[in-house]
C-alpha cells in the first residue's frame, strides 16, 4: 500500500509528541523519533538500502529503490521538490519477496530532473532520505519539433528571397571534432552510465549529444567483436584499491571456447599473471566469475588495465593513485572509560572519504563510530564513542598508498565507590588536533586553490593562444586563397583577350585572301585549294584551343566567355563574307587522336620479397633463425636490429642461400631480443625476436632424478633437482597427483636454482609417483620419478576356493596379497588345526604358488588352515580359512530323469544329466537299475563294481 504526497510541507507535531533527531547507520538518512521512550520490541523506521542519485539518458526508465525496516512496518511515500508525483507518469511498486520499494519513472524527460524524497513513517517516528535525478538530453523531441513547426510564422516568397545568399562558399567547411584519447573511449565502453559524467569531466568533454552518438556506434562495434569469443558478459566492477594494499577488479563472462586464452594488459603492455594469489598479478576464477588482483600496489601500478580474450577487448578499467600524503598524522589518545576518543588527520589533497581501520578491521559509520569530513575535505575525523577497555588497540587511517596509525589507550575507572554500579557516560572528548589542525588545513586549502587557479589560468592562456594562432592561420589562408583567386582571374582575362584579338585578326586576313583569290581569275582554283587547306589547319588550331579551355579551371571557364563571343562574331563575319562572295561554308573538323592515351609499357617491379620474416620465439642459450625470400638471387639484403645495422660476427651469422636471406643468432641472450628488419632494393620486411627463459633442467641431473628411490618403511626419502630459468618461479611437488604441502613429515626447500623434497618416516602408502612442477611466465617444466617404500606384504586374500575334498585329500586355492610390499612373494607358510583340538600343526613353506593339496587327512574330519605370505621384507599377517571337511558324508544329489533317446528290439538308449549337488566330491559313475512292467523287483543293469562312466548326456544301451 502506498500514498502519493502532493505537498512538501512537513506535517506539524501532534499534541503530546516530541521530535528527537536520531542518526542512522546509513549515511544521508535523517530519523525523527516521536516518543521519548520506545516500547519494548518497537523501533523507529530506518533505511537499510537508500535510493541513490541517478544520471540517466533521456527516454530511458529511471528507478529509485529503497529497503526500509521498523516495527510496526512503516508506510513508504515519495515526493519531489518541484512538482507532483502522479499515477499517470510514475509507478510506485512494492516487492514483498525482497521487501524493496521502487519509484519508477518510465520514458524520463528533462522536466523530471529533480530532487526526490523517500519517507518511511510509523507511529513512533519517521525516516527521510533524498536522491537526485539528472537527465542527459539527447536529440530533438518530435512533439517539440512539431509544435515549433505549427507555431512558426509563415514566410512569404519575398522574405525568403531576401534571406538567400548572394555568394556561394567554394568549399563547405566540416565541423572539426576534438581529438579524443583512445583511453577515454576504452573507459567509457566499460563504465556504468552513472560514471559517464565523471569521466567526461576528467577529459574535458562537453558535447554530450555527439558523445553519446559516437559511443553508441563504438558499443555496437565492440559487442560484435565480443560475440565471437564471449557468450555472456555482465557485472563489470571497476578496479578498486583495498585497505590491505591490493587492488581488485572483477567481471562475469561465459566463454564460447573454454580453451580460449585470457590476456591482461597495462597501458598496452601484456602483463603475466597466475592463478596463485601470492604473485604480483593474479587471477582467481570461481565458476564464471573472474577476479583480477594486483598485490602490493605501488605508484608504478597506476594505469589502464585491459582484459582481452583471443585478441578481443573485453573490459577496461583505470587505476588511479591520488598523490595524497598526511600533513598531520593521527596521534595516540589516552581516554578514560566511557569517554569519547577523537583521531584527526590532515591530508594534502581533498578526498571525500578515507579508510579507517581498527584492529585490522574496516570501520563504518554507526552507533560506535562517527566518521566526519570537513567542508574542504582535508580534515578527516574518527570518533570512538563510549570507550570501553575492549576498544583499546591500534587505529589506522588509510588514504591511497599512504597510511598512519596510533594507539588508543582506555584507562579503566578504578573508583571503589562505583564498583557494581553502572558508570555514567562522560560528555568530554579525548584527543583531537584543535586550532593548529584547522590552521594547517586552511593553509593547504589556499595552496590547493592557488594551484588550481594557476592551472585554470594556464589552460585559458593556452586555449586563447591556440585560438589566436588558429584565427591567424585561418586569416592567412583566406588571404592567400583570395590572392590566388584574383591572380588566376586576371591571368585568365588577359589570356582570353589575347586569343580574341588573334582570332579576329585571323578572320580578317582570311576574308581579304578570299576576295583577292576570286579577283585573280585563272589562278583561283589552285589558290582556293591552298586557302582551304590553310583554313582547315587554322580551324583545327581553334578546336584545340577550345579543348584546352574546357580542361582549364572553373575560374578560367567563367572568364573565357568573352573571347568565345568575340570568336563567334569573327567567324560569323567571315562566314558572312563568304556568303556574300557566293562560296559554300566548310564545316569544322576536329582532330582525332591516334593511338592510346598512355603508351603501353612494361614496368619492371624490381626486387621484392616473396616471403617475409615471421616472429620467432627462442629459448635463451639456443640458436634463433630468421628467414625471408627475395624474387632475385643477385640482390643482397641488409639487416637491422632496432633500427641499427648489424653485420656478421661470431654470434651472428648472415647467410645468402639462393633467393633465401637468413640471419642466425647463436646462443641467444636476453639482449638479442628486439625487432629485426631486412632491406633489399628499397623493400623491407620486419619481425620480432623474443627470448624466453622458461625453467630448464640439466639432462644429467634429470637422468639422476628419474631413478626410482627405494627405501624401507619408516625411513626418510629425499629428492633434489637443480634448474635454471627466469625468476620468479613457482615450484610445486606432487605425490600420485596430489600436491604436497609442508607438514610434520613433508619438508620442502625452494631457491632460485634448486628445490629439495624430504619425506620423513615414509609408509607403504607413500609409494607412487613423485613429480616436481616448475613454472614461470615463460613456461612450465615437469620431472617425474618413483618412490618405492618396501614393507612386509599384506595378508593373502580369501575366500578360499575348494578344488577337491575327499576322504583322502583336501585341495584348495586362494588369492595373493593385495600389496606385496614392493617385493615378490617367495613362499606361503601354512599351519593346520583339526577342529576339536587346540594344537596347530605346522605344514611349513609350500612355495610361491597360491594353492595347496593336503593328503594327510582323515575321512569326515574338518580342518582349518592359517596362511601367511613371505617376502624378502618379512612375513605377512595370517589369513584363516573356513572349516573344510575331508571326504564329506553327504551323498550327491539325484541325476535328472533319464530320457529315452532311441528304442530297438534288442536295446534302449538312455540319457541323463549329472546332479547339481555332487556332495563336495567328484562323481565316480552311475548305477542304472531296471524292472519289468508290472513287477516291483529292480535289478542292476551294470556290474556292481563297474559304475557307468559318463557326465551330461551320457548314453547306455540296455539289452533284454
């Protein structure tokens, strides 16, 4: 249930009510209590989550969120400073599952930019919090444009003509956009919208309309690139400096290919990192959450950090370490019990908040602590309220990379008169800086303001100078263009006049010549022909001149109109003269170009690279080879390293092999890394040689290491391996794939050149694979050996399988021990007891075969056996068998019912199956009896001492 407040006038206090101001644990929340004492179990309203200020683009939805507490449950209302909140334009929502109150403003406009208030009220008090809404105006509203077009005064054609320009600009000037650092766009692409204003202010960007348009284009491009490697990207948290001295930033992303490589860059330079949180740069991954941390932050760690996946930029964040120092550090405070203690410090640069620590725990504003900041944000104060002996300890102030600490000593009240009584809280305060602190802060503030003014003045002066220089350059350019234009016009006019005079003179001469030829009579034909040839040549020259004029500049065209007119008049007069004389007028002929405009020529491209150099990574101490290929065998190549020419030496070999050009660097060192270039006939190709120094093990040491270590149980085993490689190196030892950590029986020594593992009092279970893993930023290497701990074998395994149990012998077998203790079984030792007797008879050693046949038995007696296994390391514990009976009295079960296979007049063929229960012995044979039909007398078919031999499907012939 919600209410809409339409007035910002506060309600008057009801009769009998009081107004007690209380402080909330959430900064910025004001609480007013209506009663002097709250009933038991009742509380005043408060905010556990307050609405935050929003800066949002016009046309988007703005949402203020708040979570309140109080008993009874408070009623939440919303209002704004300038205007009313109506149900048509605002939505007020309450989510019962999360307890969140929302004020939603869909399609936000500039008119809705205001300060909004949220009230939580019950019968015992009221809590108020404010939040500002800033709206960035983008584009032109359609309704405004339509309204302006309807209300605009219609112009008449005469007014429109007056507004027309009499001159036309020769070249339209493009609006120059400021050059913006790429770092600005990287930060903006990864930042929240609420941080846009701060980033723009940092880079002095004021054209938000152009900025948002450009940013939208870049976002689309970036998202298209990210879609290639990432399925989902969210929860981007910028880098943050922790009180513990480390910096962290995190993001959540789902990779399309789990094997994709993740890279970390700082200011464009790749930074090695590891999953181990103890190294400088570490990566911790929990599910889809990636947390990058920088341990032991120092000033050199400041810069732009970027995360890339397979070369695609994913996230960028800027680590800034403000150059802050403590002008006045916190001092030790001696406070009495139930007295407030004050720690104050002065910092060199304004900061909204610093981190206060008490007993290595971050302190927050609340009932126990007050954290205060002066208006100039230079003096920071921590008040420990109502000090008790438990509050004694070290307190610290942390600002960036700087920190200071001091002791709080609480003196207990030992007054004997107050023993057993509740001590009253004291109104005095211990500690604090006093007037000297204020004086230092004022001086520092004045110094900062002066530096700020100087920077602003310097920036203004530079801007004015740049503007003046640009204006002067523009004026000089305009003056030069005007001068060049005037010279071109004058030159074109002069040239046009000369051509017009020449053409007019030519036309007059032609007319006179024609008249003279006509008067001479007989010679007229030949001369006319000669004259016509001259005219044709002159006309061709005129045509050529016209073509040249057409190919000239626009200015020359405009000034050549007069000569053309004169020429036309001259030609007209000449034609008129011809017409008067009665001769026909010949048409003009244009010269036709013969052949191509540009002659077809074959240009030799010269020597070029058919195959360029490729980047090479070589291990330190090995040879590296860079190879390229030219199109010609004759041309020599010149090699350069980092711009400096190199020649063949003992360690550098330059090879010319046909069209191949090679450079071989022998026994590479770290100094050999760099950019190599090969130049030939003005062409060049480049490649980078990288020298890596991964962990490496000497082959002789490795051969010695992989030899199995064999010891007896209870003894110590030691493994040592030397190696070389670039530091730092991470060394790990494993036993059967499980990493070994130092404890009572495991000792690990580590250094930059060797590592030693000592296992004390080894047991048989320690037997297995021992592996060492050495890793640095260049690579990983492993070495594996075996540890064998010798011990006596474990007992033989049951159950015992009875092979034969008859009146004369017992034969049985068992399984060997599960663990032979590292040595082969040499003998089994047996002893036997007859059931009913207390003595055991030793049968002795029977050899390594897990099988025994006992022939010294009495028919029908039961026996029990003890079996032990023996190796070179000792004798195992015994295994006791179940009771085994020799020649059991149990009879075998009946065979199956005989079946008649075939019957003849002299015989019958029968078949039957062996009994399923043999009685524990082998079947010796079968007795078959027969009787005649109607008789009760059975007689044996086979002789009594000759039982029928046979098993399953046994046949026997019966004769009459």
